[in-house]
C-alpha cells in the first residue's frame, strides 16, 4: 500500500478509536458499590463484557490507557486493530499501537458501550500468572475519565459516585483528611498527578496509581532532588528509605522507597512526574479520585 494510503487508513482508524473512547467514558448516571479483592497487590474486580461474559479486571488509576491481555482474543472472539499516537505521516517514525474494541463492559451498575483497550504486552499476562488465573485486562484512567471513584480498602469496595459531582468538597482536617489538586493537563485523559507531595522537604510531581505494586517509587532525577542516590545507569532497582513524606498536614516517616536507574523502563515511561505512590501506601486510606473536578481526597480511618 502506498505511504499516503497507509497514512489515511491509520488516521481514520485512530479517529474511530478516539471517538469510541470519548463516548464510552461519560460520568456514571448511578451510584454503584463494587467489591474488589486485593490479590498480590492487584485490585481485582469481577465484570462482564459483550453482555454476559464474565471476566476479571485490574483497576489502575495511573495507567493512561486501558490494556487487554493479548492471549484472550481468540477465547472472546475479539478483533485487533492498529492506530498511531500523534500525527501520522506514513513514515517509519509513526508510533503504531494495537488495540481491541471491547463492547458492553459492566462493573456492577457502571457500564460503557465500548472501550478501546491497548495490548498490554507481557505485563498483562504476568498479572494473571502472579495471581494464578486468567485476568482479562486492566482498566486505566481512560475508563475513569470524568468519573468520581472512591477506593475503600478497609471495606474492600470501589464506589462510583455520580452525586458527588454537585456535592461540596468536605473540609480538610489535620491528620485525618487531605485534599490535593490534580495537576492541570492538556492530554485527552487526565492522570492523577499532583505537584503537592513533599519528599524530604522537596516538592515532587507525583502520580497516585492503584495499579503500582510499590509503596513509593522515584525516578533517578527525583531521587537526587530528595538527597538519595539512584542505581547506576540501567542498573537494577534498589531500595532505600524516605525520611519524610507529606500529604498536606499528614506526614509519614521512614517509608521504604524503590529507586530506579536512568534509562530504565520506569525512567523512560515516567513522563510528567518523578514519584509514584502505589497501592501498598494507598491501602491505608479511603481515597477518592475525583476526575470530574480534578481532586484527590485522602481520608484516614
């Protein structure tokens, strides 16, 4: 196929996927409370696709794109497509990705007509291997777009709250409640990144990811900012401790932290933030991701 025809085809495919995702992530029109299991650090929920086919999914607020386990396509009779990130020229520098359109996804009373799920590569297959059974995929920030989602780790439920879109925010209180603003973003899908997390007295742009199997992880540049020494270039991750981590009036001391090396996968993929706060830390809270108004609400019980 000629380069120009390839470019037109990819553009049309990408536009179709973008419109599908946009229509699929409107704010839920009902309140819903869905139980989850915390298994090997993963938040696992039961769901249905294509009307009535039961599957299990992992929830990851820090993943920019929902992802599918590539090994399940034949089982569920799904078809793969491809598109490109950014402008399409038909040249060798186009960044092409593969995805699947999954129809009628239901989590309790929360449903979407269809969702574009990218191939997650080895990572999605490893989740199932780690847990010991098939995991269909990962729901990321594109699924949560515009929603208000609360993770209650004590009761092991995730709540989708439509009424919270008009309710006033609760007052912040020292030691018990903290509200942090999400960082403004020009991206189509907003990630739960904030500028207001303080590590060892230094503010570091930080993402809160329910899918990250860590307490805290830092890029090499962020580690240096807070006075820690990252591993050598392309070296294996190393563990250390953060003397102080502050969320508003809440302070946590002597927390374990994973340090990553320059040019590691973690470093190259951590665009727009230097720190990751994962599920091992978040499970100490009832945490609300208000993707509608762009706030993070932490409540300690």
